[in-house]
C-alpha cells in the first residue's frame, strides 16, 4: 500500500495498530488527517471491510469533505456507502431513516439557532416572563446546555433559585411546542438519536453490526452526549479509533470535556495509545517553546513535539511601554516582512479577546495595510459598539432616524413594534424625523398609558444625557450613557461569556475615546472644542475608520483573530500579542487551576500556529476601563527558556510609572526617543506654562511625556507635538 510508505514510524504504528480501541495523541502539525485517511484505507484494503461498515466522525463539514476527497483519491474509487460527516449530519441522517422509532413526524424540520431564539422569545412573551428574570438568549443557552449533557427538563434538579426553576418549566413548555410543530433544534438532533438507540435494542444492534469500525477526529472537543453516542455505537465490538490532542482542548466553555480523551483508556481498558510527536509545521525553536509552556499543565498525557526542521531563528519578545507602541511595533514588523517577501495573508496577529483588535485595526488603517478579521467582525462593526454609537449619535443629532430606531429598541424599553410603527407612519405622513414624530405622538396622548410612559422615559433619557454632556469628559460621558441606558446590564444577561466580551468591547471603546481626546489636544493644528464638539469629532473619526479597508477584492490581507479562531490554521509569521498577566491568562482564570490549564492550552495552540517566525509582545501599561493599568509579562512568556528568545523594546520592566530613580535604567534608544528630555527636568510649554517632567511612555510617533505644570496641572502630551523647551 503506497500510502503507508509515506508515513513516519509513529504514523505507521497508528495506522496499522491492532484492531480494538485505539487512542492516537496527535500533537500540533503531526499529520492527523493523513493518519485518519490512511487508517480507513488500510481497513478497507487490509482488513477486508467495506466502506459500508465504517462510520467516520468529524467536527466540521470542511474536514469531512477533505477526508472523503483524500480517501477517494487514495483508493481511486467513489465511496458512496461510507458514512462520513459531522455528529449533527450523521445523527440527522439516522433520524430521517427512523422517524417513527425516534417519535418524530417524518416531515420534521430543523431549527437553526436564530429560529430557536425566536421561539424562545415567543414563549417568554406568551408566558409574560419579565426579561429581567429570564432573557430569550439565557433560556436558549439553558436548554442547549442541558440537552448537550443528555438531560430533559424532568431530569434537572430543582433548587431555591426562582429563575432556574422557571427555566426548567420553560424548557418543558418549549419542548412541547417543538413536538406540536415537528421542529428539532441542533442539540435535539443528538439527544433524540441517543435516546432512540438506547430505547431500541434491535435498532442499536443493527447499527453496531453495520458499523464495525468507528473513527473520530478532534476527539478532545467531544462533549458528554457525543461521547455517550460513540460509546453506544462501538460498545459491542469496541472497534473505535480516536484521534485528538488533549493539549489543544480549548472549548471547555462550550461543553467540551478534555476528560474524554484523558480517560479513554479507563473507558476502554484494552486500548492502544500511539503518540504522534513529529511536527511538520514549525521550527525546533518554536516547538521547544511550546513544549516548555504546556509542560506546566498537570492534567495532560505526556508528549513532546519535535521536528527535523533545524531552523534556529529565535523567538522575538517585544516589551512595549503601552498598547499603542505594541501595535505600532507589530505593524512596522509586518511592513518589513512584506517587503522581504512574506505575503500579508501569511502574517497573523493573535489575541486573547476580541476587544484587543481595535488598536491594531487603527494602526493598520493608518498604515494603509489591508487586514481581515478572521471569524469575527471588525471592532466598529460589532453589535455592542453600534449600539453605543447609536445613542451617541442620537444625543448629537436627535433627528438621526437610523440611530433612533436602534437606540429605542436596545435594550427593550417597553416600546413595542406597534408603537414604533405608528411613529414611523406619523413621520412619513407629516414628513418629519422619527424624533419629532415621537414628540408629536406624546403631545397627542392617543397611545395607551404604558406605551406613553415608555416613550416619555426614552425621550427624557436622551434629553438628560444631552444636558449632562458639558459637565463630563468624553470618556466619563460615554460611561454615563452606558450606565443610564443600562447597556452593560443588558449584555450581562447573555450566556456563554458573550456578555463579558461585549462589555470588554465597550470598555475598549471608552479607552478609544480617551485616547482620541489626548491625541486631539496634542495636535497643534487642532481647533479648541466644546464637549459637544469632541463627541461630534470622535463620531466622525470612528465612522471613517469603520468604513475604511472595506474592499474585500484584495485577498492578500493581514489576518487578525482570537486564539480560539486560530485553531487548525498556520502562518509563516505569528504575532502573539497582549502576553500580560491579567490579559492572557485572563484575570478570572489566574486563581482557578482548571481554567488556568485551559488558558495554557490556548497559549500552546497560539504558539504552534507559527511555521517560521514567532513574535510575543507585552506592554508595561494598558488603558483598561478608561484607566491606565500597569502589567507584568504573562506567566506563559516566563515559561519559555531565555536562550530561545531575543528581547527587544524597553529594557525596563515597569509595574508602575517611571520615576527619576528608575530613569537610569532606560535604554539608549529610549533616551533618543525622548529627544534629550529627562525625568525631573523643568520645561516650559507655550500654552500650559512651566512644569516638571514626571513620566515617559512609549517610543517613536506615540511617545508621550507627562508634565506637572504649575498652573495647568498634570498633562500627558504626545512628544512629537509637545513643543516643550528645557528651562
């Protein structure tokens, strides 16, 4: 068999492993797809089985298509009778074949996630459930979570929490509606299939005898119900072949159980374990770094990646003074790499959370470098950012109809669709804005009292916020809008950590506003502004930023993505940014051993995305929640042996603002960036007068100096525009 000849020793051992349960621990870049394809081909050619007797499970349709294409190429024939697909597609096929046994209407239909959410909204409305107690998204998440754990409403234990007990009842009512309507949601597909096989011995025996061999890809990502289904189908013959990597199990937050792969040998006592440790993607330096990082985890199956690629290029660790300097450095390196021939599409910026993309997007836009947000939206296109912008625009211009419609419905304010439609009709008939139509409607007092009160509350909210604008700084005002509009409370109701991400993006938006004001004030050509002017200018700036770089025809774009989105991908040069304790690992995980281990696996995934070059960046300070926070490098960075790393950037490790005492430790390059100024010097400014330099931050175009002026107080100025003179 020619395919066997191209395998390395470990791959060969996996493909030709004795029949029975087999666990293949496939390290990053070790050729797991090749092993799966070769194992299926080997079973067909050597064990005299037919494609009809094989069940192969993947996690994505793309992976299933790739495997089928490779198999048919290797065997040089179509494999129509081979069952190969995702858990959902295979279970759906079983339900279509056996609707009666599954207690389903033969014409049942599948609901997608949006349809399911609409049904949850309808149910809550019909039952008059206050969305302050249970939201549609919370109910949807509750139902899916329990289905993924194999639990019906009747199986869930009641407690003393009113909302929890209410959701149990709503789950039961939801399922009744689904049954009446012959609807099946995604989680129901798996649960219904499992229940059907468990309750029908003859049917189970039929499929156990038909599928003599069960093979599974990405086994570390299986949840409880998926693993239960696999064990059920392979329970008779135990011919199950699983491929996965416990070190890349990063989806615990959505139900994946790393214990499934860790404890496989306990569930199948006579199993064989094969380790694939030869990596075909990365350099030896990158792999050694990854090995040291992941070795600190205790809940793992030991393996050590290695490669014949002896490229000894060191990992770059860049210590920036702040997030802007960090982003500027990365963008500068991208320019250099591109000039040297590395395509932009082969350069990726990876970060822990979506909110971190904003500064990189800003600097890339300024540099006219096209980029793509992989698996997500650009910062200013995100829902929560559009929500806060709609309020700000409406405050600046109440006659902005688009912003009016968004703000009045987010969050829900008791103003129903019928009321909004009446306002639209009034606006159309009288040729006025929706705001004016709302005022006219309120004055006419022909609405029901509840709708009248809700509209009046919204009107007063916008007017009161407009009045408050002149008394606050821009970042304080935006926080005030978020608080009074109850946006943060609204997002906190979202399940699965989505709310936390949205709130983090709002906080980054506040930081962006503060940075905008600083930059504007330090521009010598800028005109003095009122607070209303600052807000208008800020909104105009972000609108231009959000519409730039929208041409998708150009394919060679820098890739920006979260670490979770990067799994399964690879790039010539990876920039792993925000490597600071509290950011990555996240602050919430640092005191939780299990969560910290998953964060460490995420770092391992990020490091092993790099084929040739890896850059890690840290920042001594970052603006978080509108405040400057001082940070230390991530524990993951510290786990990498120093001989593997070349240090660049600031030569000081700063956990607090620099003082005159620490200035002697600043590098020569930093001194040059400060143009001859020094901490403790007395300087004069043409507007603010005399003062003393108390701090420096950043280098290059973003270098900033903090001066304590005698009359104007403390000011932070961009060095390029500061116009300071030493006295």
